[in-house]
C-alpha cells in the first residue's frame, strides 16, 4: 500500500468517525425535547385511560371526573405545536418527518384534538354516560387522525 | 341397547335442543329487524369490510380497488356494490353463498384466501343472506376489479386449488355445548365474522394460519403491519386486560393505558366493531380471555 492510499484511508476513517460522533451528539442534544414530547403524549394517554376506567367500570365518583380529564386533554393539546416545532425526526422518536412537511395540517390536527376534548368535557358536565359516548369516539378519531399520519406505526418504531 | 351407547346420543340430542332454543330466543329478539338492518350489522361485525373500500372516492364506498400488500404480492379489494357489470349486481343468493363460504366466484374462479372465506365459511346461512340483502342496497358504483399482482407460483390460480386441498375445509361454526352462551357467541363472532385470526394468527410458509399459534400475533400482517398477540399471555399478550378493557377497546380503539390503535385495527373499529352491541363486544372479550395463553413477543423483524 502506498503512503497516499494509507492517508486517504485514514482521512476517510476520520471523516466517518466525525460523522458518527456528530449524529450521536445531535441525538443526545435532542434527547430532552424528545423526552418532553413523549411525556406530554403520555399525559394525554393517562387522562384518556382515566376516562376509560371511569366509563367502563361506571365508577361512582361523579361525571366531573370525566370533565376534568377531558379538560386536561384539551389543554395538553394546546402545548403540542410548540413542543413539536423543532424538527427532530431521528433518534429515539416515533415522530414521522411528515410532521414538518405538513406542519399546518399537524397544527390543525392538534387544534381538532383541543376541540374534541373540550366538547367531551362539556358533555360530561351533563352527567349522562351514554350521551358521552359519541364524544369519546370523536376524541378517539382526533387521536387516531393525527397518529395515522404523523406517528410511526408499531413495526417502524424505534427499539425500546 | 347398551347404556354407554345411549349416553352420547342423549348428549347430542340435549345439545341440539339447547342450540335450537338459543337460536329461537335470539330470532325472536331479532324479529323486528329487517334483513337489510341485520345485514348491515353483519358487515360491521366483519369489521366493515374495509378491504373493499374504494380509495378513489371521497365518501366511504365498498366499490373496491384498495391495494392490500401481502408477503405474496399486492391484491386489490373487489367491488361489493350491486353494479351489474363490475360489482355483485345480478348475483343469486347461491352465488353469494358460494363466494363467501367456499371462495368460488359465479364464474367458477377460485379466490385467493386473502379474502378470508377460510373464516366466513363458518357463517350461518342467515348471516350470509342478510349480508347480501344489505350489500344489494348499496349505491352501485362502476369500478372494474383488478387482477392481483402476485409472482409465480402464486399468480397461477391452480396454485390456490392445491392450497385449498391442503388448508381449506368448508365447515359451519359448531357451538360448544359445554361453554356458555356468551362464549359461543364470542367464538362465532371472532372466528366467523370478525375473522380475528386472519391477521392475529401467524402464517406458515405455505400461507396457512398456524393453528398452534392461534391468535398469538404476527409480524407479517397485511400492509406489513404488526398484528399483536391477543391471547391472554400476561407478558406478551393481553393477559393484563380485563373483560371491560377489551370491550372498551373494541368500542373506542382506546387501550387500557389510553393509547389508541392505529392502522388497520383502528380502521375496522371505526367502520365496524364500534357499532356492535355491548353484549356482543363482551362476548368477544369473554372468548378471547378463554384462549390458551401463548408466549409470543411480536416485535418488528
């Protein structure tokens, strides 16, 4: 091997190494934002799970419980656009790059979630469990409507 | 006659009487509904037949054309509207029965088992005919069916005939008299109508469902989707879900942790299962909870 070839190989290795380090560093830098987004989403889920528990077991706490959880979701929804504004599509995230390709639609879907949750909260104030079901389903449509477009399906999610 | 011979006979007669009485009572309750209304419900219990939707139309229509990716190639949902040229307009009741339960079209063509006649074969006469009565009321749409894009040997329809010889038995659902009414209804709904196993049971290299892994989940679901393990295994299945959890999930697509089902499952809840009665959803949950728990972690390949 000539000295020249050796040099090229060394430079190539160096560049690759820097590249990897850069990507890793980038992912580490993004970690707090990713963690925050995921906790915010889990917050939505916790409230939705609580609404589910209340309705499926007909818990005797008064329907204000559903109203409060739905209100939580409507308020969490207002935080989504700011939390996702920075484009982070690599690393331990299941956000699809389409979030930032179709940013206006993504924001519109977060708003739709806010509206659906606000309506469930209002319906829950009435206290009739049966009457809440269409609103619960509409809220499900809002979650799924955004997830189908902007969250990776299970087979593409990052390894846990 | 020797008593050991008579006993099974008595058992069979009692079971038949039980089944007959169940059928009568459910028929009385259903008597007020028309065939079309019952058929709409059968379609919903089958998940809305969304494989047959028309992606070219804004409004939901079962006029076909939807591409479905499978490990064997891409196949297109067919036109279920009563259009005489491209749909099922003009099909007789017998034609429809044969297509649904034997997988053979009026022209004698055998269907690829992507169309789950392997499950629908278990349907009752009444449910199949009600389904047709409903489909006949749909708005006819002219949309020609497309041939599947399968590579050889799957492209040859004779391959299906061989496959059918090995893996298909045209058999109706048989209630189990040792089980409760709920369980039997749930088993019928899951096996014959909702066709859960078509996605949630993994397939052998021959493309047949692997009955040793019944409902234990598949990494090669349609569209490349993961189909989770829905047996009651605690660690890898839905063993931690209560009966109300499963009922609620089928009604809303919300899992116990508040997350929602995406993809095909979300779709069939939206177009189908959410409309089922509380009693029917509970019956499915009871049936699922009774299955053998199989440990099978379904993770991306």
